[in-house]
C-alpha cells in the first residue's frame, strides 16, 4: 500500500513533460532554432497531434506535428494559416511559416508564427483547439486539446524567462 501511495505522489509531482529543457537544431540555410520536446495534445487510434514552441530568439513559433500526414509532395503545398482558440474564448489566426519533413520523412512539422502583439495572451491562456487546413481532398482537421493544454503557455514562459536572464547578464 505504501508503494502505491508513493508511486501516486511521484506521478503527481512529476511534470508531464520536460520543463524548460531547451534543445536546438541548425537548418541547412544556417538558421538556428531552439525548441522543447514536442508534447502530445490529442491522441486517438486514428489521429494525433504533437507540438511545441520554437524560437529563433527573435520570433516565436508554434510547431505542430499532425498524424497522419500527407505524403511529401502534397504536404509541401500546405501553406494556409492556422486557427487557434485559447481558453479566453478568442480565436487567433497564426500565419503559416514553413512545412517540412524531419527524421527522414517520418515526421511532418508545420511552423506557424505567433504574432508579437499576442504573446501575452499565449502566456496567460491555455490552448483549447486548433484547426489545420490539410489537403484539398481532406479539408480541415480540428483538434480539441485533451492533453497538456497548458504546455505551450509553460514553454513560452521558459523561453521568455531565459531571454530575460540573458539580458541581466
């Protein structure tokens, strides 16, 4: 019984994802992007959505990894903006920035830029849902966030805190 109680307390106190562990990658054009490990927002046997906040230290982006994703030829054509609803009830339109395939085409990543004027809303409210326009044949996919609704808010806070700490040095 004590073991079960201890395990329960351990699970409660452990964060559901690695907080503030900043990773980076360099793209072929020399761009360095900083990100945190993507977390799962939605999952069923038919589809899932992972994502994270990404920054180039000047702009902040939302990276989404929808599954299933279209083959590379069709996926490269996905350039529409994203509709995102926060827990304040407002719907935000994030501009498409890039769609690329990572890890030898095993993951499609879609980047959307977060408007600098709206950063404070993203810091203060959880994500409720996103709507991604996929291929012409498929139409839009709406993902209602069931898991880690506050993850983007927390990741953004980590990046902004890190930026503030660097300014103080």
